[in-house]
C-alpha cells in the first residue's frame, strides 16, 4: 500500500479534500447509489419508448443528473487522481459478468463518457487520467459484452457498445492488472476507510485528569463509562425478590387497575417497596435472607448517591441538584440513616424518601 503524505498541496488556510476521503465509506456509498440511480433512470426512459439513438439519450440524462460537473469536484492533483481512479473503478464494478447485460452496457456508457470528458488543455492544468486499471478477468468479460446483447430489446444498444469498445481498445486506455481474485488494485477493496457515525473512544480511567473544564467529548465518554458500569452492576446483582413475590406484585397491580394512571403507578410503587422492606426486616425474615437483602440495599444506596454526585459535578459551583431539603444533601442523609435505629430510613435509606428520610440533619 502506498504511503500518502498528510500535508495538502494547496496554500495555507485553504480547505482541501484529502485523497482518503474518496476511498472512505462516506464517498463510496454515495457514489455507488448515484451510479445505480443513473442506470435505473436510463432503464425507465429506455423501456417506456426505445430510443433510435440510445447514446444521445444517455448523454442527455448524464447532463440532467449533474454528472457533467463531476470533474469540477476537486482541482488539487493528489485528491483528483484518487477521485478519477475511484469513479472509473466503481463503473467497472457494474460491468462484471454477474450483472445484467443492460446494466453492464449503461455502466460502459458512463465509464466512456467520464473518461473522455476529462478537462484537458486548461490553465492552470488539471490532472487527467491516461489509463484505466482493470483486472484481466474483467477485461476479458468486457470484450465479450457485445455478444451478450443479442436480445431483441437490447439490439439498439449493440452497435453503440461495439463502437465504444473499439475506441477504448484502439486508444489503449486499459491498463491490465492481475485477476480480481488477487486484489491487485490500490486500494485492495473499497471502501478502505469506514466511517462510524456517533462512535466514541473508550475512556481511560487511569489517565491523569485534564486541567480546566471537561470538553463535550470527555463528558460523553464519562457518561458512556457510567452507563457501562451500571449495566455491569445490574447484570452481576441478583434480584432480591423471589418468583412468588413477583407474582403477588403482579396480581396487586391488576387489582388496582381501576384507578387513574398516576394513582395506579404510585400504588404499585408503594406496594413493591413495602414488600422489599418487609423482605429485609430482620424481625420478619430469616437472618440469612435478610443479610443478603441488606447487602443489596446498601450497594443500591451507595450507587444512587455516587451517580447523583457525579451528575452534580457536571454543573457549576453555583448550581446544585436541588436544595438542602430535596437535593443530593438530603439523599446523602437518607443513605446515612440506613441501619440507624428509630430513623425513618432505617430499612431502605433512599427508598424511604417519600416517608421523610433525610429531612432532619443528623
């Protein structure tokens, strides 16, 4: 693979497309769709009323769809060379034996038109392609294209295809390369660079903290890391409720379905919370089960508190998540009440916020 220097050849301050843009999935995908649109549009016109001059119809469609401006897309030599190579190569893709004869013929029209309309003799001079690289197996199939058009509805295309092939062969336009199975063209396959929209690099938790305010990208990385940590914790933490308790919760929810949606949701939440707190109450639950449940509640409380403090860290020093009676401070006091005798949050900590946990300073 050839090594391309990263510096553009234009003067400083001008925006220049780099050659690898034309081998990336952003350009390759769009160009393949444009070639497909060109072939389908010509097929629609051709089938409605077979023209007496098929190539004249193609030239009219070529101009109508804006292909005549393709050569003015870039003027810098290095990216222009890559643009020309890629466009010719994608037209050759549609001329392989597996394509329909009609598609192969129209792709040949496109290749021929694009190659012979390269601007020449301009001032300043623009780079132009002298030869089109083609694998030898595709070249053999291309020479036999005229014989594959021996069908009634394709007969009007046959003389034009034969004439175009004779011009290209006499001009020695094609540069033969080893067969396509050896991937002899450069780049070996298209697209070479794949663009992944919305991709975020993983955050290195061991990296030293940067000075100043975190950037938007850093915040996204941190949020993704926190979300992955939450998913892992939820996956590793066993459910505290048994199947019997879950089925009873479902029945209680169905029984309250006659209320309004807000009342139903509140009732369901209170019933579920009451059963969880009963399950961890040492007075009503065996010691082993209560110990396991208490450990889960403690981890949940600490995790909630840490997430709230992390979210509060994204705000400025003057702004906090709520005041002393509703914000992070109250949640922290509720978490500290967990296990404290005669406190509102004795069993649930942050789960008892509705009952008044954390309202009173410790």
